[in-house]
């Protein structure tokens, strides 16, 4: 009989803060927990019993603390190998964690953050979130800008956020030809006009740069049906609006979507569609292109356009542009049935679908320096569902592109406050075995610093030292201090993954 | 699986009970006119609607199973491992045909290939047809190479197939706005605020007005009908929520229904019960769960 994981855990007295088996989304039959997973789960229980008794705590309370999380990672290392940086001392003393991972050690720029225009979209109720024992609200307020500020800036160590686009396009004019403004322009759950508005509000509130924003406009958004080609006058009008009026800092493309009903997606190396857009963007002075690649099941028929194969020519033909490849082109997330199919991941090479293609592009073009793999959702999801693949993801990204080209993103607040992903990255390490076998390098603190924020700073062109001085004194930091002083906590603080003192 | 089995048995019992009781109920004095009431968008432009890729950004659970849903496969990329590719490749000139093909259509009864047209919203249809070995067709296998001129027909798909194999066909120029069946085909024009009131998404619950359900499913499943205004064998600018029958002419007579094969009979009789006899207890949704891929389950049963 199928039962929810939480119910099984309750019945067995399991309260691990990390999921110890693959979770079915009810569209496929869950696999039996394998021997290692059972072993891991049992070990977490045993260690938690032992340590909580030693500390005179209830086991449940222990598991909700940073010590509980450290215990889960420690047990994982004992079973699977050294995937996580964790010391035994951290399982008995919260201060050990604080010493090892002091707050503010890294300057964190999250290039993939979202909220919605007042609509709830169900992500925060995802199975993997529930299975981390997170209890996130999933109503419209939870996806609001207000909660965005709380979860991104107050509940996590993120210093600067890029408000990142989602599929959708704005309607320029009504049927009478009148130019529309604000909400009348529509544009989906997070339109360009709204990202821009909120960026301004945030920066004004902080008294300095705390947010950047992207624009959703893309080559197939305005279509001339008579000529069956892009409607360039309309397209360029929208581009100008987004750059000049909205002040966007990057485009966000979803090649595998067609909100303009053009009848197709588009390739980044399409000289008739994408190249005129590139040239217009250069003319407008905007050179950063953030492109969703991977997670192809998010399109009904156009998923193949999420393949990274079109980046090679586009990037080589446009060395003056910067391309950020979102999700590092991970084709399927761990929640998708295809993720478990034979051949998706090859443990003998460490390759997995579509990510491998992105790596080959760089391998073929070592001189290509304008492509940056971003790790939003890919890192966080693999970290909890498949630590070995996660090591290959980061190991290969760094091996081929360099630590100075891997960019931090989390896709939050879809997954709550990003602090749990930040914590995972702080503890993340590549095993000796994989380093030796696949030629990966151990990730140093310097590497992590680049990934966490220094690389994004270069792309978005701001002075890190200036921000490091200004941010602690800005109004947003004051508000955060007041929030923490009043006992503010992330929604998932009590469940163990995230430390409540964030 | 047990839960599904139980649901299926209960559904069959309920439907059987309702069907058994139905003849005992006094027949309406007068048959209803399906064309009465409601509205239509005949001749009007296709309304702006949210495309499926925008929907799937949020509705990721549907994205996982939709690729194998029969509704999604009405028109699909011409991939080599598709059974229809195998069938078509066995035709004389089949490999050449498949090299040019962008999409495939059919498969159970007949397999066809299509390629993109230079025109917006149009596909060219290969007149070559391949039949599965177990298909109950008397038609001969057709060569892709020898017997057809032209091999690719420019308007055949638009004239005959587009309405039910693509989304939002503009009856004026017969151009579709999306390949295959987009969410809009069944769910209609959905406002962003549907997250606050899911009733805005048609067919999102079983408690939809029966005539609306019959119209939405009937726009494609009532085969043999035609549009009064366009004479096309598919509806003219049907927007879910419309009264399909104001413009779409279907023979729901007992005589016609009795002459049909069981699958058609089943559909026509149920629609007739709703729109002519006013029996609204049972709709397509009483048994069919489209997102649940229950067509496959049906076959298994």
C-alpha cells in the first residue's frame, strides 16, 4: 500500500530533516527504499537518540535544531561517503556550526529569485519541500513581494537578489491603440513591469542597490502572422520600454515557450530571430542574457528548445554578450519520472542529460568566456535527492567553466527562504574518490565565495567592496536587525534544515 | 491502484444505476433544441489566452504526465522511435518522407506525417498513409513515393484536421495558433486569478454544467459534425464555455446513433442525453479523467 512519507516516518518514529528515499509524486510507483537508504535512516535515528539523550533533549527538539541537521549530514557521510562538510562536534554544540560557518562569511548574490503578482502557484507545497518537514505557507501572501523581502533578505544571508523573470509577455496596446500601463499590460505571474517596480521599491527602501531585475521580452513574443516572422517594430518597442523605462538589468529568455502564439519556440542561434534581438539589445546597452535551459517538462511541445545546444554559436558569434545558463541545463529534476530512467545519469562518466552537452560546448571552446552556468534549483534539488549527481554538477561546472564562471541562484521563494540551499552549499564538498576519478578539484572557500556572489557581481557590474561597506548600514539591514531582534524566524526554522538565527 | 480500482467500480455502478433508472423517468414532453441559449464566438477573432507553456510553468505535476497523454499526442514531433515513424518508414519512400516530416498524427488506425508550412499556423500533410497490421481498414497501404501528387498537401490539414489536432484555429484563414491541443482547448480563457477561484478553469471540477462539458468534449469527439458558418468539419472559433451547437451541426438522431460503431455511439448518445433530453446527471467527466490518462486505464480494464 502507498502511504505518504510523513505518515510512514511518523509510524516508524523517523524524523530526519532530509529525505532518505526517493519520493513518488503519485504518478509512478515509488521504489522500495534501498539498503543504503534504510541504513542512513536508521543511523540518523540511532545518532539522534544517543545525542539527544546526552544533551537531555527530546529527540524531536534535537532534530529541529542545527545539531539535528548536522546529524543528518553526518549520517549521510557515514553511509554514502564524505559529501558534506560536517564535524561530529556540530551534532552536540550549535556554536560549533556557528564557528565553522560564521554568518556573513560569504557575500551572497542570488541571481534567481521570484515572487508572483498576488497568485499562489503551489510550488511551496512540493513533495520534496514537505519531505524536508518544511511547513511553508502556500497561499497568495506566501508568494507576495512582502514575503519575498522577508524570506530572501531577512530569513537568509542573501545580500543582493536578482528578480528573475518567468514565461509571459506584456500587451502593449489595447484594441483602440492606446498604450497600456501597469497591471493593464498583464504579462503573467511575474511581468517585467512588476519586477521593475519592486526592484525600485527595494533599492529605494534600502537606500542602495539590493535588487536587480530582468525583463521577459523574447524574440517570439510579438509575431507578424502575415509574414510569419517576428513583428520587429512591436518587439523593439517593447525592448526599448523594458530597458529604458523599466531599467532591466538582464533579459530572461524561455526559448521553449510561446506566449506570443508564434506557433513555435526559438533557438538562440537563430540568425533571423535571435540575432536582431541581440543587436538591438547591444544598441540599448544591455548585454546580459539569462536563459532557462533544462527542466524541459515545463513545456507542452517545445521542451527541446530548452536544450543548451544553441548557446555555442550564439555565444561565439556574440563575444560581447554574457549568457547565463540557468539550471545548468539539468534536463529533468529529481521529481520527474524521467530523472529515474536508465541512461539519464551515467555514473561511470558522471554525465547527465543536457548538462553534459553544456560541458561539451565549453570543452570544445576553451576560449569561450562569456557563458556562465547557473545552479538554481539544480543544486538544491540534487543536494537532497542525489548528492553524488550534485557533486558531478558542481565538479564539472567548475572543471570546465571554472569557479569564476559558476553563478549562484536558488529559485526561491518558490522553495521558501533560500537559507537551506545556502547552508547546503556551505557544507558541500566533492569527495576524494570523485576528484580522483573524474579530475574534479575540491571546492575551496575562495571558490565558494566566487560562486556565491563575486561572479554575479562581475556580470551585473557592481563594486563588491562598496556594497560590503554599504549594506550593513542600509535601511534593509536595519529592518532585518529589528526583525531578528523581535524573534523573527523563517517558516521552516523549526523543522531543522534552516538555522533560526539566520 | 486500489483506490483507482474502487473509484472505477463506483463510477461504473453509479452510471449503470443512472442509466437503469433513466428509462423509468418520464420522457420530456418535447426534445430540447441544443442550439438554444448560451453564446458563441463564430466569426470573431481568437481571444487572447494563456498558452500551455505558461500554464505548465506552475502546473508542473501535469507537465510530468502530459507527454504521454493521448490528447497531447494528437500531433507530435516526428521522432524515430514513434510507432508511427516505424509504420511510415515501411512505405515505399517512407524514409525520405520522414526526413522531411516535422510531426506525426494518428497511429492506431492510420499514421500520417506532416511538415511545417511557410505560412503562419499551417502544416502540410502527407497524403501517404500507413495502417497498423491490426487496423480494421480495408484501405491499401499507400506509397509515399509513387502514388501521390503532391506528396505534401498544402491545405488538406487545415481544411479537415486542424480544428481537432491543433489549437484555436482561425476559421477565416484556417491557421491555428498552437501545435497540438493546448490547455485552452478544454479549459478556455483562464484569468490569472484562477488561483483564487478554480471554477474559472473550465473542466477543473466535475460540477460543471453538463451542456458545457458536452460542448467542450464534443467539439472534437462528435465526429461527422460540421460548422454551419464555415462548413468546416470542425467548429468555427469555439471558445470553451460557448454553446457549441449554435453553429456546429451534429446529427443526434436515434437513427444515426444506432448506425454507429460502439465508441461513437457511446459519445453521441451521452451528448444527446444531455443536450436533447436534458439529462444532466452524467457527463464525460463522470467517468473520464483526462489528466489521469484514463484512456490507457480503460484499455487495461
